[in-house]
């Protein structure tokens, strides 16, 4: 009844966070009135909120959002799309392939679905339509390529999911009587999601090329593009995002930085890239970026501690060198900030970051209240009974949970599903013997489909707002249908080959 009431409120158009909090409050009062819930249980809400707001992992969310918004506001994505389109466009289905590849690059450098879908909907979709692409196929490619930002790290989904799965893993170990517990880090989830994300990219590309080969009129070779770009043009467009990806993911997977520290590296890197793109002095931006990179490497290899009583002349010389590198980096950052301010992208980027971050945290906070009431009403025990009674044991329980998440994705956002549903089902699934990292990646790919499934698929809304008027809503819905099936295929592949998500974390960690 709680979930039905929540879905009803959302269908009626109430804001999601208020719907979650309102339904939780209503059922807490009803439970108290009918004597099936101890209302004093809500006293634990303050501790939950405090624990959430002091969670250092979640600090990475606004930093990654800022990184993505700056890249989108500075039109770096447009340059990348144009160059890749010219590179692959003359191949049958090549424009579609270029959109998928650009979606993957933007996913790894921005992690924001809305920004990617809108950018490609305004730039790539008209280009595909001018080159006689099937409107349904073109719409489906743009929507699906944009959702790669949720499975290819870094992404807000993976950060929230890692926190939820870590808590679930600890609960499962406590239930087994283990009090020296292991945890799951964001780095492990990022490493686990990397190969599955690339697997989805390959599946999408094979589908586009196969459809272009079987139905040539659906994805013809482009004839209205400029000449093929030179190697230098490709390098100029592709290298900055790739270097940013390497800096962020390399720092996390290499153990050099925590996810929050790596997110700050990404935000500064995106700002410097935007400054270069907007006309700041190239030599200053490159020198500043190089000095910060060098500072990060040498200070890690040869740290200096000037507060020690035995610090000698060499230590002070070394510290002075580090200070000069930091100063040069700061000058470059100030120059990039100045260009971003004069180009009027800094304020919109910060406003958008605050808006997205507030929406995410409001949902997480209210979902904590929802789950607390759900547990107080005995929902957790009921779910445990349902899962243990499923035919097929652990496999049957997982199939049921994956089907439930898929259906809820038609009505709820990935944040609500992650913070409301997963804390209730994940501990039991882990207790049944499922590997937590493998389970997390399966769920992540399943949650990714929530962006494509009507009526509340966010990618559908984003593309509807950015698409040309000749594209109908029905064409967008029809276009994403085969890609939803492809994502189900992706889930099946990860299910049958567990090494795809678990191999890299086992090597790196």
C-alpha cells in the first residue's frame, strides 16, 4: 500500500521528495493509530539524516555534477560530436556509431544524462535526420547513448549505489555473526562498472551497424557532411575528454585519490578545459594544468613536511618548488574562472549544480524516512519472507527482484529506487550468496533502463524538449524500445559471465 500510494502521488504530479515524505508521514500516523507501529521509531530519523549529511562519499556528487555541467555549458560536447560525426559519417550507420561513441566519452567525462541527451538531441539528431536516418532509430540512439552516463563511471548512480550496497553488505555480514566486516568502496563499484559499460557500448554499435546492413534506408551513409577531419582535429577534440577521464578514473583506480578528491580533480580539469575553449591564454592554461599534474605526482612520490623540527634546507627548497607549482596552477584556475564568468557560463553552471544536488539529496533524505516507516510497519520482515519463499532459491529471488526494479523503473527515478527499494532487498540477496559487486552492476544496468521506459523515462523528456518539431513523442517511444531489449540482453550477458564486472576490481583492489 505504501508503494502504491507513492506511485499514485507521483502520477498525480506531486514533487517526488514531497510525495515520499508525505506518504511516509501518512502511513506512520496510520500505523500508530491502528497500533501496528511504534511511533517513537521516528526518533531515529535525526541520526539517519546526520549520518547522511556527514557521509564523505556523497560529497563527490556535487563535484561530479559541476564537472559535467561545465563541460556541457562550454560546448566542448558540440566540438566532439561534430568531429566524430565527420570521422565516421561516410560509413553506413556511421553517424549512429559516432553518437554512441561520443555518448560513451561524455558519460565518462560528465556522468550527467540530461546534459548529454540535450546536447546530442540539439546537434546530432538534426544531422541524422538531414542524412535520411529513420527518425525512430535516430531518436533511440540519442536517448540510449545519453543514458551511458549512469553505468560508465564516474556517475551519480554508481556513487549512491556503492553507499547503499556497502551498507547492505555490512548488514549481511552482521546477520552472519561477522563483526569484523568488509566494506565495498566507490572505487570497486567504478572498476566493476567499467567493462560492463563498454560491453553495452559494443552491443549498441553492433545493433546500429547490423540494422544499417539489413535495412540500408534506416541508416544510410552521410552525404551532407564536411570533409573527413584530420588526425590533428580528431586529437584536439578527443584528447581533452580522454585525459580528464584518465585523470579522474586513474586517480581512483590507482589508489592515488579518494572518489571525492578525484571529483575535485575532475571539476578543476573541466574548468581549465572550458577556459581554453572559451579563449583564455592557451599557454597559461596548459602550463597551469601541467604544473598541477606535476605537483600531484611529485608530492605523492616525495612528500615534504616543513613542520618537522629537523626540516633542512633541501626540504625548504622542495617546499618552495611545490608552492611555485601550486601558484602557477592557481593563476591558471583564476584565468579560467574569469573567462567562464565573462562568457556567462559560470553562474548557470553553479546554479544547475546546486539544483541537481539539492534534488538528489532531498530525495535521499526523504527516502530515509520512507524506509524507516516501512521497516517500522514490518515491511522488511515481509520482504524477507517473500524472497525466501521464492521458487528457485537464490536465483529465483534475484529474478523476482530484478523484475521488480525493472517495473518500478516505469514509475520511479533511479534515486528513489536505489535509496528506497535496494536497502530492503540487497542484504537478503547478499545473504543468499550473491557477490555484492556483481549484484550492484546487474542492478545498475537494470536501473539504467528507468531513463528509457515510459511514462517517466527522463531521457524521453529531455529529448522531447530538445528534438526538432517533426519528431513525435510516439517516434521517440518506438525508437527506444529495441534499445531497452538490448539492455536486457546486456543484463543477461553480465549474469552469465560474472567475470565481466568482477575481474577488474579483483585485479585493482
